[in-house]
């Protein structure tokens, strides 16, 4: 039974592509394309200026190359920066007007767009290539005053909020990929939680790259006003293609006084085939700003997909007593490469941060934890605790830990631990003695290894993630 | 600077008697340095303390020419009297005296090389600088099955005659099978504002043992870079202890290549800093063969506006199964202006390994201070006692009892 299940799951099950006619901007990166995107989205003038400013800046920036996983040079002129299903030229008003093929796609992916089929009460905003497709549960959220829509819609309907916060955490003067995103971002999600509102359900975005030769550049902006709370989930898949595709999203979180944002990601982009051909380059910039007092931002990520994952979800702890957390599981198999971790920048007094990172590498893959803990001179009484553990399976893979620790405050404490090991023979023996086969035993032990992080995920996601952990490692034992 | 380097180099060549082969290598090294210049913070290894900037700010224009024909006087008063020992006395980068009076002369081979190994990694331009301007290199070979009876103390002295000068020095040690040596490298600076660039090469044969203790205690305003390269064969042991406190700036780099099975490397260090000093320890332990072991313990006490940096890297090759690697760095910050930076790094390509690192930094434990004060100590004494205990931990790792006692007295830890 289990064998069959594994057999079914072994191949990347999200690898199909949907045959939908798409409407694309001309290939290449230039001012015309940026104007085209801005124009088609009917954006106000200030935003176009903002994009063009970012593009000016991009021209002088150089692509960073300090990361561990190297990749062939990306030809930015050979990419489509805008791709939308053709039927989207006139945006559908409700779900009934959606292209049935699209609905079919999301059904295959297991994303319940149809509200009537909803079981677990998660509001979903789905992004297909460049355009946000549908947002469910809108009415329930509107009642509470919560704004959850695509960023394009927010630009039209809530320009004040967007103008105030867009780029306030990731400015257009940031690093190469973030600035690229600022210039050409197409769609993404926007969330605003009004003061003292606890969002009644999990909010969720689902990203899907369908068309070939496209880069996906979403921009997510989440604002939690004073005393509010929101939990946000993000999931991603892409079809199997031989060429590499670029995904360079920007995610900005802003938590005001006493607000809390919980951001969870299950990233399962197409990782490429067994020989390392194809797959997504996942170069994402995620940054949260704890702007107000007593605010809290918590990142949880399960990274199993992508040919190359290169991201550092970070927290800037500006408000006094603010808290930043980072929980991560990163799994690489075959020829996958990951360079991921976090940055905790302590600026306010009594700020706390916690980092738990679990890395598992198998096959011929390479995994790096890279992190920064920076306690500034003013951040007195701050503490950080970091734990990063790596598990190696086989001797063709690599596991690396590169933490940067900067302490400029004598009243603050930083503690860091890291270990690297393999699955102990004793544990395996114990499990096998009790009737589990080797693969089951490894699965059990790995799940135990990841438990601290899996616990942080919302329930529905945790189950999925646990399965994903198992699948990602199939074939790596023995 | 380029012109200065070239004229100083020509002056050095014309006043010394290097072999043609040496001159050729020195020229290559100079060209390499001219190409790269002093390292700066753009390079990952120099991220925390930018030596280029520090030299410019504190010294300004450097003189690279160093007259190796001058006979320097040696003041015998500075010699350590507590223990009998062999001596190498180096003044301003020139070896003035070599005395191995306690050893059997046929068991040691001393020679001056007329050739040297070119800097293997091009990215370290300071090694190129050293190669191009250092004097002829002494090579000390300890023959098979011979153990040094008494420690060897290397006195590294600088005197008032030099200032704003770059002093380059190199020394080689070869330890044949089953041999052993204990070295204390003792810095004694009477000069101010020089840039001192040292390179020590150690080649350890099968079963060889190297114990190397580096002491920099006397307060001075020199800027130092000290690189130790250690290669180890089967079953060999290297122990390095660094006490870094006196100079204005020091970067101690230790690079260990564990090439034979059951070889092990121990690196322990103390940073005891005050005023505006900047000290760094950077280690590179490369596990290149099965069943090798490394252990590192670095502790820093940082006062005033001083800055301590620890960068440690454990590299495990895919061949090096059963590696055991450990790193621990701890720091106590005593002042609001003090700063501690660490980058403990693991790069691992083998699965059957046990590698871990830990790093902690913060203030002295309030509870411990309270405990001591409730027993009648004043706050100052309580703090001193705690710092003493904190650092003693590292000194206790020294495996040679006689030297441990000497160093405890010298540093003032009991």
C-alpha cells in the first residue's frame, strides 16, 4: 500500500502544465515593458515613476555572487515579464466567470477555490503566472474590515495604504533581485488588518508558474495595524520544464504596536529532474518590520522544491519589546541547492529573536544555512537564541553553516549552536527492530528531527508538510 | 604606494645577496601584491576588520625597505628566567641569534633556504607581500625520533629604530617522524606604529607533536598579521595557544591541514582587550582524511571600545569520514562601546561526521556577581574573579605543565 503511495508521489505531481492561451508582454527588460505592465494594470502615475526609478537603479546594480550555489548567467532580456491567461484581459467579476481550465488546474493542485467546496475555512488568493486569479471568502473578511485582495486591486482601491507602505521595508534601493522586482512586479497579495482585529481565518496565497520563459515577480504586502493578528500561508508549484525559470518575489510585512504576523511558506516549486536539469530559481526577498512596540513577526518555512533556493526571510526589530522568530526546514535532494537562513536586526530595546533551522541534504545536493544576528548599540537587554542542525544522507552531498554574529551591546546576550551529523545507526536499528523498514524508519526519524518546526505550522499545512518531507527524501536512503 | 613598493624592493635586492631563483620568486610575489594591494572589507575574510583602512588611518605611508645588514643589539634582560630554554632572537624581522644549547646538535638541522614556496592561494596578498620583502628564510628540521628537551622560545623584538615600517618575517619548521617540539612565541615590542607581517610554516611528519604558544602581552601601537600554516601527517598532534592582548591590532590566522588519519589539531585562544584595540582570530581547519579530530576554544573579554572577532571554519572533505570537529567561542562585553563579532562556519561534504559549534556573547552573569558580593566581595573583585575563571578555562587546556605555570604567571591568571 505504502509502496504504491510512494510510487505515485515520487514524481513531481504538480509537473503538468495547463494549456491556456496566454497574453504576454514582449520579451525583454526595458522601459517600454515596464510602461506596458503599468499601463495594462491601469496604474496611477506615481507607481509608474516608482517602477522607473527602480529600473534606473537596477541599471547600475550588479548581480550578487557571494552565494554558495552558482548558476549560469541569466539573460534578463530573454524573459517574459508579464504573462496572463488570455481570458483575463477583462478581469472576471466572480468565480463563475473564470476559465474552467484554470479551475481545473487549481483543482489538480488541491486548492479549493470554490467556496462551497471549502472545508477548512482558508481564504485563498491564487496567482497564476503574473495575475491574481481569484480571492475567496471576500465577504466574511470585508465584514471585519480586513482587506485581502490582489495587489493590483489594492493599488486601485486603497492607493493610500499602498503608497504609504510599499517599499517601506524593501526599498527600491535594495539588492539586485529586490530592485528587479520593484521595477517589474506584476501581481501578488495585499493584506490589511485594521486595529484590534484578529483575523478569523488563515489567509493564503497560492503561486503557480505556468507559461514557459516567464519569470514570476510577485509583490506581497501585509500590514497588521495596532493590536491585530494575522496568520498567512503561501504555497507554490510550477510545471516541469527543461529550462530554469526565475522566481524573484518580494514580501514585505509591517507590524505596528502590539500586532502579530505569522507567515508560513510551503515551497514546492519544481526542483528539476534527477540529473539537475530544469527547475526554478527561487530568489526571493522576504523582510518583516516590527515597527511598533510589542509587535511580533514569525516566519515559518518548509523549503523542499526549487533547483536553487536563495532567500533569507528577515526581521527588523525596531519597536521596543518586539519579537522575531524564524523556523525553517530546508530539504535538498538530487542536484538541488539551497542557501537560506535569516537575518535578525535588533534595533529596539528588549527585543528578542529565536532561530530554529533544520537542514537536510541528500543525493548530490548542497545546503547552506547563512544567517545574521546583529544587536545594535541601542538594543539593550536584547536576546537571541539560534539553533541550526544539519542532517547529511550520503557522502556526495554537502551541509554548511555560515552564521554571522555581531554584538555591539554589553547588556545583550547571543547564544548560537549548530550541529551536523547523520542519522544514528542506533536509532535506525531500534526502529527496524520494531518492524519498520528502512525507509519508514528514516522517515520517522527525519520527522522527529523536524518536529520543532512542523509544530509551528497551521494544522492543515503541517500534515501536508510532513508528507512533503517524506516524499522529498524518497530514494535517498540505502 | 606602488612607486614606493617598487623603489623599496629594488633597494632591498641591491643591498642583499639573494639567489637568482629567489629574486625571480620575489618579483613574482611583488607583482601579485601590486595587483591585489592590501586586503579590505570587500573580501569575505576581512569583512570585520579592514586592515587597509586601519593601516591608512594609524600609520599612513609605510616604508617597505628593511635593512637586513644592520647588527641589532640584544638586551639580555628581556629573556625569561623562570625556565631553561633554547632561543631564537629576531630583531626587526632579522634573525640575530639561534641557540640550541640544550639539544643534541646532530639531531637538529638548521639551514638557510635559498628558495621558498610561492604563496599557494593568490587571494591572500599579505603572504605575497611577506614573500617579496622578507629576509632569507631559516629552516629548522627536527630529526626522526628526537624530542626537544627544553622549550624553544622565539623572541620577536622590535626596537625604536623602526617606525612606520612594514616588517616581514618567515620561519619554517619541519618535524620528522616521531619528533616533537614545544615553542613559545614571545612578542616584545619597543617600537610604535609598524605593520608586522609574520608567516610560520610547520610540517608535521607521522607521530610528530607540535606545541605552539603565542604570547602578545606588551602594550604597543603596532599592527600585526600573523599566519601559521600547519600540515599534519598520520597520528600527528598540533596544539596552538594564542594570548592576544598587547598590540593595537592583531589578526592571528591558523590554518591546519589534517592530511593523515588519526591526526588532530587543537586551537585555543584568549582575547583580553581594552582601549580601542582590534583583535581577530581566524582559523581554518581542513579535515582531508578519515578519522581526524579538531577542537577549538576561543574566549574574549572586551572592555572600553575594543573589538574582538572570531572567524572559524571547519571544512570536511568527502573523504574525511568519522571526522570529529568542535568549535566554541565565548565573549564577555564589559563596556557599552565594546563589540564582538563571530562567524563560526561549517562546510561539510561527508555524512559520517560529528561537527558542532557554539557561540555565546553577553555581559557577566548578574547572579554570579550577586552571589560573590553576598559573600563579602566588593563588586570590582567579584567581576575580576569571574573574568579570571572565565579565561582560566582556556589556559587550563595547555598540556605542558611547566609552560602552563609560566604562562599563568605571565598573564596574571591564578
